C-alpha cells in the first residue's frame, strides 16, 4: 500500500470532520435522505452510462490504488539489468528460473524464453501497453462521470431537503 495515498485520504477525512465538528453537532450536517440522493443517485446515473463490467473494473482499480505497491522505475531498471546479466551468462533459458513480480515484464521475458521473434515480442508488448492504456482511460472516464454527476445530485438533494 502506498503510504501517501493512505495519509492523503485520512487527512482529508479528518479535516472535513474537524471542520464539521467545529461548526456544531455533527447531526446538523448529516441529512440521510440527501446523502442517499447524492451517493446512490450518482452511482445509478453513472451505471446507466457504462456497462456493469466496466464500472466493476474501475472500482477494482480504485482499490488497487490503496492496496498495490507500485514499483519505482529504479527497481524496474535494476530488475532488467539483473535479467540481462543472467541472459548473457546463462542464455535466455536461464531466465525461466527467475521470479519476476511485474506481470508486464514477466510476459515479455516468457515470450523471449519461448524463442519468439524479437519483432513479435515488440508487437505483443506494444499491444499489451495499448490495451492497458485503453482500459485505464475507460476507468478514468467513469471517475470523470462521477465528478460530473455528483454536483447535480447534490443540488437535487439540497432542493429536496429544502422542500
């Protein structure tokens, strides 16, 4: 888990709660029907726009932001240097025994070990990159839709609360 993500989330929630508590009792600020309109309304409107599988994938990606440890470029470079040293000393078949955590790198090394043509390996890796970019852009669009819809749902919740 990335500590900065956790600190950022906890700090934001703490700042909002502190501001609410300094303004008076917390129950003055919480309106259950309005909260339901904003949260449930936002999610259902977004679900109307996207297939369920895409929405589920976006939520998984959001969870990964808190749970997955990302590799730094330095770590990846060191791993690539290690792999190239093994390939030079033992040949590409020596790479079969190496444990690789990065799935993208692991697929590329497996293609090399299997004796695939370098152009084919490059093509497959580029295809993998492009598919990952498309998947990430699709997930980003869901969160952009949430950001677009939530203010409108907030206004609806406010209007209903005033009536």
